[in-house]
């Protein structure tokens, strides 16, 4: 419940209000600790599952058998807060420690199933994965996810992305590692990214 409130809330104070309304009053610091612990455990379980998927044989069957699967990969920009600790970094008059806000590039992987008209198929959930890792870690995430879901059994795999060279130089080998046959894949430059350069 704490994790859900924190993820859905716009801030920790909003999440705390939601918990209070549900009859579970809690200090903000306790919520932050619980949410961070839950997130860490989730990432640990994800890495175990994807690591096993990358090393074990491809699945013999999949719910994606005969489907058209669309995969999108895109980078963005986000600021990450790093609290400064140690000698020379004391809390200010407000009691808060100094911090830095560095720009990082989150890489977002989206996977969904398309119907015969090219629209997203109803009833099939969208899979989202995000990492702040580098290009190699992002491709490991992609390969593990595709192998875990059995995308190799799809009738057609559409890979849609922007023109970033770090993606296009690596995607063929990533799809090979995921077991997607070359004749069943299409690589597509995203229209909206391409239109920015026209």
C-alpha cells in the first residue's frame, strides 16, 4: 500500500495524505524508507528474472505466438538528486543537507501487441521497462525482456525508435540474441522524431 501510494502520488506529502485517508497514518520518512526498500527489492527480482532469461534456452511457447509485437526504445532527460555527505557538507539553517541535481538519460523500453489494423490490441497489457544504465545495460535489459516474454514466437516484430546511433548500431545483435529471426523483424524510424529534421 505504501509503494502504491508513493508511486501514484505527486509527492510524498500527497502519498501520506492518501495513506491517512485509508486509515494508515504514517511519517513521511517511514514512507520514503519503505518505498525505497520496495523499489530496491523489485529491481533485484527483475534482474534475477532477466538474468536467467538471458542465459537459459528460449521458451518453447509464448502468449505472443503469431502476434505482431511493437517494441519502442527512447531516451529522455531527468534530474537526479544526490545528497552531499561527509566532511565539509553540513545541513543548512533549514536542517537540510546540500545536494546536486545532475541530468541523466533514462532509457524507456515499451512493448505492446498490435491488432490486424495496426492499433494496440485491447486486453493485452503494455510492458514498460526503464533504466538509467548505459547503452550496454539498456540492450541487456531489452534482450532479457524479449527472451522472458518469448517474443521470438511473434509473427512480426516491429522495432520503432528515434535516430540515435547508440540504438541502431546495437539493435540487430540484440534481436539476434533474443531469437527474433531477421525475416520476422522490421526496423522503423519513428515518424515524430524524423519529422523534427524535415
